[in-house]
C-alpha cells in the first residue's frame, strides 16, 4: 500500500501549526473546488485528496495517529487493542512468555502488520482474536469535508440549502448569523463505514466573501453613505440601505465629514439567538459640489468673507 503524504498534499511542513494547516487547506480548496473546475477530473481527484489530508491533519488527535501509523491511522486503535489481546492470550496460554512479533518501535513500518490485520485497503477490516474465536472489526467511514459559499445577505437569513456530496443530495437548514470559516458537522453523512461500521461525518465550512456594501465586525455592520454639502450644512434626509431594506435618516445641520451614527438592531443576526441582532454603524461622506456656476462661486465667496 503506497504511502500518502498528507503534508505534501497540503503543502506544509510536518512542524506546521494548526492555523497554518487551516490556511493552506482553504487556499487550495478555493482553487480546486468543483464549482470552479467543472468537468475537470484531475481537479476533482486533487480536491478529494485535499479533503482527505485536511480531515487528518486539521484534527490534532487524528494527526498524532497519522504521524505514528501513516495511512493506516484510522486502524491505530485496533492495532493497539489487537496487540493487547495478543499479549493477554500469550500470558494465559504460555505463562507470560509474551509475544513481541507485533511490537513496533516509534517510527517503524506498520504496513506489513496492517496488511495482514486488515487485508489492505479493500479488506474486510477483521482480525483473528485467538484460536478459540474470532471477532470482526467494524470501522467508521471516512469523514468528508466540503465548503459552502454564501453571500452576506444569505448568511443573515435562516434558509434551506441543498447540495450534492458523493452523489447524494443533502438538505440542511442554515441558521441566520453563521460566520466566515464556521464549520458544522452532519453526523453520518460522510463515507460508508467498513464491515458494517457507522458512516463517517460530513463537515461543512462556510465561506462568506467580503461584501461590497457592508463590513461585518462580529454581529455589527459598518457602511458608508454619501450626502451632499447642502444637506451636511443645513440638515435633511438621506436613505440608507440595511440588510432588510432601506431606512430614512435625519441628518443634523452642520454634520461633519466622517460623522458616524448608530442604528440599533440593524446589524447582523446573532447566531442561534432568534430576534437578536447587532447594530449598523453609518458613516457620512460629504460630497463636495463640482462644476459650479459663476453665480454659485460668487455665493461661496460671500460666505467665505462674511
């Protein structure tokens, strides 16, 4: 069984920190995502490898098993159980003589043991317990990782979403307030289990790109709105867009450029807290008039000298 170097697939060193692994995965996932590479079998293959590598290395516990057992990391616990059972059996039947044939040192090759124990990648996953009985190993299927792209307005609304994973349609309800990079788990929606074991899980990471109109800071939003010089000086009304429609704001006379006002409760919904939202902060940008007529210039001169 050929060794699969998950570190190489992600393009990171073995000493990489968890944040570096996350960044490397997301960077490559955006390039190889099937939505951006339709009908590209090679990109699809690499995307699957990338998800497999991320499944292992993004989880510290799985990563430790992989570093020890290589591509057989999922069966590491079964190996240790089998080794313990073998020792107990030898002690009971041979007076503690012990059996060291399956005792590997740190960093040694486990491939031969796993080949005989699990029958390779296509094996049944069973192992011989002892000469008086047998027990078949049931192994959980591989977890699957996927990214789901949402715009800011979609992320602000609770709504159903249907997508396809491994040829099967999956329907979920996305709660309002999810954030960029947030991950949810759908239990049992991953790859099928081995030898009657449970299915793996599906991990969905939300990808929310930068919005052209609103900047999100936690549950608050920031936006800018232009007002003309006359409204800034004399006061008036201005229409401001929010996530759920537009509102009219009263601009106070002599409003300075860069003034910020707060609209309470008009920000982003708080995740899984129905009816609660952050605030919307609106910054006024005073737009100076251009192409002035001679009469207008004269009036400004009068104001200047008054």
